[in-house]
């Protein structure tokens, strides 16, 4: 039973790995034996994460500057990964942005930025990972959705219609990929985090006492997620412990999506 979560010999690709939940996942995968390819736009931050992992866990780590919304970047990244590792076992699509605004006041360019990163980015990464996984007859894809794929923000402080729409699209894409690829030994699932403190949220949601009080009041756990609390579900979905689990969305949210 203890070996079900072992990632020894696995190659994990993490998009959006320079900070926050992506960097935490990289540490967790490395601690459990995986070698890593870390993708993000910010090379210096990627390098810091890679150095920490190499020193602490002794795993092989490569870093690649990649904007997941740009097809040539993604194509080149997977070519480099195959050249270095010759396989891709795990793909964690975690790159994402969250811009405020409703459909009545959000600019078209902000809408397109959200969809390009949060949805197109997953499409492109899967486009280049899936042929590799099909040839291997093995693969574990994990996408980052959100509680906002299931419930809308009910606080007038932070209205994010495009974010709601993009994360709902992630759920649909996850299920479609899962249904089409299970026969190839590939699973595709998503995690739906609630509020976690990260680089993206610390300067916005966590700065608003009014929003935090509202969030905690409607959440059965009465608090945001703590650092590391997403790692268990991610390890489950990345490992053979979830070999018969596909097309599922695991909400890691303290119960806020209970309806």
C-alpha cells in the first residue's frame, strides 16, 4: 500500500511552477521520487525552485521559460523535455491568472488574457503531452480548476466573471480528455482549490479583511487552505493510487462547495 504514492522513476511536468501551488507541487512530487520539468514565464523564480529541490531532494530538475498561451513556447518546451527525459508521465497544468471584473465592465483584452492562459494553456500542453503519453500507454494529467467552476463569487468585493467561465471550461476540457484517452492508460482529472494564500492571492484577496471574513463565514472549515493542504490530493492523482480514477474534479476547499 505504501508504494501506491511512490513516484520513483516518473517524469513530472509542471506548468506554472515558479511560485505558489505549482512550486509546492514540485516539492511534493520530488519528495516522493519524481524528476521534474518546471515551466513558467519567470526564469529566475523557476531557477530558485529548481535549486531548492535539487539540494533538498536530490532530484533532477530542468527549467524552461514558457508562456503556455503561446503554441511555439509549448511545442519547444515538450521537445526539450523529451530530449532530456525521453518521456512524460505526469502533467500538472497549474498556470493561471485571475483578473477582476464582470462582463459589464471587463475589457475584451482582459477576457482574452484569462481564456488564453487558463484554458488555451491547458489545451496546448495536453496537445503536446498526449501523443507522448499515448505512445507510452501511460499518463497522468492534472488540471487546476477552482471552486469558482462550481460556485460563483457571491461577494461584491471581488467579481470575476471571466475567471468563473475559464475554470468551468477547465472542468469540461478535463472530462472530455478523460473520456477520450482512458483506453490509452491515461487519466485526466482536476483539482478545484478553494482560497489558498499564494503570490496571486496575497496581494488581492488576502488583503481584504472584508472578503476574508465573508469567505470564512460561508466556509464550513471557517478558514482558507493552509500551505501543503493541496499536496495530498495532487499526489493521489499523480500516482498509481488513482489508476482507476479519471474525469473527476476533487474540490479541496474546506467544504465551501457543499450544496
